[in-house]
């Protein structure tokens, strides 16, 4: 500020408020006064400076309001099946109002409104079904609440007796809504064709191949429940005898076949000097009769296949 006066005339300057500080507050003749104005952290304000009896008024604008920002702690929480309550803190500048609200009916909020720093309580209801997730919102912030489910499972049937196969088995899974489950087995001969995993009610389909060996048992774990599968022995016929030594002349050989009921088999000759007179085909137990032609030459031998088993036949010769 410039002071103009007659040479030699003294003057002084004073401020009536502490937020305006004067530099060069006294002089003689014309001169300058410097005014240093502090930062305003509140509403608009006024003050005056007196210089050589002259009054100068100053007005300082209010501090611009801070934008409202919010933070929550915690921002996520896992709760059990039973009702549970916990506190949530809100961080916000003074004067910034907020409202907390839940977007699901199983979460309630107490003390849901406030201004500036504060907090509220969240309570979850008992969960009778599967896992679920809800949120509580405060301005732009979100609290995520995850609740485990009271999952209950059952399967039907729980066991199955399969024939020799092939076969297909379907198991119904009953589960609470939202409850997930899986189906697994260590048996390499069982294929889980459908239903390896699911949520809620569903089905599992097993593919069972034909069994060519002894009876076997396997376990499939479905939704934590045990499903037991038993499969009958496969078609593995046996023959008796397994070999025969014929003389030089014509001969007839009988071979008894032992097989499970329903198991089919065949018998055939690969040489001209042996023919299958009876039992070229059969099912279950049976009898195969071979006719051997006279041998006027060297000793000879052949291995025939009867009911899938090797049958060794030799015949003496005249030489």
C-alpha cells in the first residue's frame, strides 16, 4: 500500500485483526506499507488497517469446502451360519453426511446414518441354505459380507449291483439351494460321463464297461456321500481238457466248456484234418466234439481256439 504525504510528516499503520500482519508499519513522508494476509481456514472474514488516520477495509473469502470422501474398515467380512454382528468404522471429513444400507434382506444395519467420522453395526441372519454374498453400501464405498451355507446333501441310490456290462447308472443328488458338490472316483474302469460337479439338485451319470475279469467293486464319492458299485464277473470260459494226443486213426475228442450263464462262445478248426462236429457255438456251459481224420503221414499238431481258450491237439503218424 502506498502512503503519500508531505515530506517530514510522520505516520504509523496498525491492523485490528491478527491475520493481517504489517511490514514497514511506520515512516516519514511518502512510503509504502506491506500487508501479509494469512490463509483462511474458516468462513469469510473482514478486518481494517489504519494508516496515518486513514482506514482501509479488507475482506477475505471463505476457505473452499473440502470434497467429501469416505473409507470403510473393514471392507469385507466372512461370517458363519449362525447370526453374527460386527462393527464397521467410517472415515469422512467433518460435515460430510453418509448413510449405510444393505442390498440384501439377510443383512441389517444399525446406526446407519452419520456425519464425518463414525460407524455402524452389521448383523447377519442365520443361513438355512447354501453360501451367499451380500453388500452394505456407504456413498461410493462397499462392504462385502460372505456367509457360509448350511449345506445338506443326499444321493439316491447309494449302491448299485451291475451285471457284466456294459451298463449306465444314474444317481440323483439332492442339495440345498446354492450348495456345490463334486463326484470323484479312484476306479479307472468307471467313467463319470455327466455330473462331475454341480450346484443344488442334480444328477450323476456313470458309464460302466463290460467286465472281462472277476467280480469287482468300486466307490464313487458324490456330494460327500459314498456310492458303492458292484459288478459281476465277466465272461471268462474255461475248457477241460486243454490238450489231446490222438492216435493214427480216426478219433473223436470231447472238450467240456464251463462259462457263466449268458456268456456266449465259439469253437472252430483251422486245419482240414480236424472238424467241429458239435458245439461250434454255445452259451454258458457246453460241450465241443472234434472229429480227427486218420493220419497216413508225419506226426502233426495244431492249436485250436475253443471258447477263447487254446486247445493243443497232436496226432501220431504212420511214419
